[in-house]
C-alpha cells in the first residue's frame, strides 16, 4: 500500500461503453467540445457529441447546455481518440474528466457532485482492497496527478451551478423545478440552445 501510485494501463476501459443498461458519460465542457471537434476535423476522425447536462430556461425559451458527452455508439463502442497501441491520442489536450480519471464526479442531484473512484478501472479492480480502506490523504498520494484534476473538475462544476443559480436569482433565467418528461422533451425539440460556460 505504501508504494501504491496510480498508473494508467492503457486498457481503454474508461474510453469505451460498458455492456448492459449503464450509459457511460464522458462529460466535456463546451470549450473542450470545440477543441475536440477541431482536432477531429484535422485528423478526419468521426467524433460525435450529445448534450449531457442541460436545463430548460422558460423565461427565454432556451435549453441551457452546461456539458456535452462523447457519443460512444460507433463501431468500436468507444472514444474515437483511443488507440489500442498507445491509449489516448490527444493526451495533452484531453478533457478534464479524462485527465481526472479514474477519479470521477458523481452526481448527487441536479446541483451537487462528489468525487468518487470509478470501480470499472482495471487499476482500481486490481487494487480494490487497498483503495477501499484508503482515506482522502492516501487517495491524494495514490492519484497524485489525477486528484488535483478531479478537484479542478469539481470546482468548475460548482462554478457552473453557482452561475445558474445567480442567473435564476437575478431573474435572467427561470428553470422549472417541477416538469414532466413530456414538457421537457417538447422544450428539447423546439427551443434553441445556449451554452453556459465558466473559466
């Protein structure tokens, strides 16, 4: 346990869809999405995203987009930037969620997140007994490069939630706190999108 330090095994578990009903989320912010789309165009890579965390704004009839997620419904069922031989091919430019992996943000509710460890990561599976008993300080040591990224990811999400709440309090937007699936789906079909970003 003393010398345990996370090292990516390049297995691609984090980059691929998981069999079954679980839908993998690789969330990316709008600015990250723009960069990845540009890289995909340059390389001729078939890269697709879908809206992930969104809120309907009934004041302005907009869908507020906070994050997208990488679509994994392709022939490899994985991120098109993953290569078996070397793992991530955009390592220096990959999204914050990928930089923090196997630490992840777990959504507790619409406005709150906590940092968790992805149990599907092969490193985590192999070292589960040690990780299960590790306290927060030990996790910072084991995931010495990933933990600061997870904290940055967490802070960015908190800033986004704060921005949404501030826009609500100042009556610039209005997010319904009770909404039917049918209403929400109609809004998604009819309303234009507005990306919400923070630095």
